[in-house]
C-alpha cells in the first residue's frame, strides 16, 4: 500500500484534454496532476458533484497513473467540500480515499487535505 497525502492549494489550468487540470503538492515530495474529463453537477451550496478523470502521481522515484471517479459534497457555503475518490491504477491496482478541500471560485482549490491509498498488484 502506498499512502499519498495532498496538502495546500492546487494550481488550476485547462487543456484540450482536461476541462480542469489541477497540480497539487504531495506531502513528502512530488506532485499530483489531476485531469478532469467529465462531470455531472456544479459546485455550490449543498451540491453533489460527480467527476471522472485521471490522476498522475509524480513521486520522487516513480510515476503512477490512476483512472478515478470522484464524488464531491459541498457544504452550505458552497466552498468547503468533502471528497470521496475510487479508481484503478494503470498496470494493476486500486486507489481509494478522500478528504476535505476549499474551492473558491469554482475550479480553483485554495486549500486541501486529501489522503489516498494506492494498492498495487
């Protein structure tokens, strides 16, 4: 099992392949690049947003890629959210986890505390 902890803000951009691309710091070293490719719902007060895409974990000694499904549940303020993430790791394995983050304005992550567990086969 490989634990991954994302902390702090994320840098947001767009590409032809990703309607939102987020680059976030991995505690202990590395970067997580999340490419969101599909969604249902929109951030807002008490909203539930379903997102799919890929996450590439650029760790100090290896790179891992996962296809993920994310469910974000927003608080009454429409900015604070709790994330739940599941998916499969390229080459065999699973990823699961989640945590909290602040998104303000939509598409811009100001703070995060997200913890994932990657299990490789």
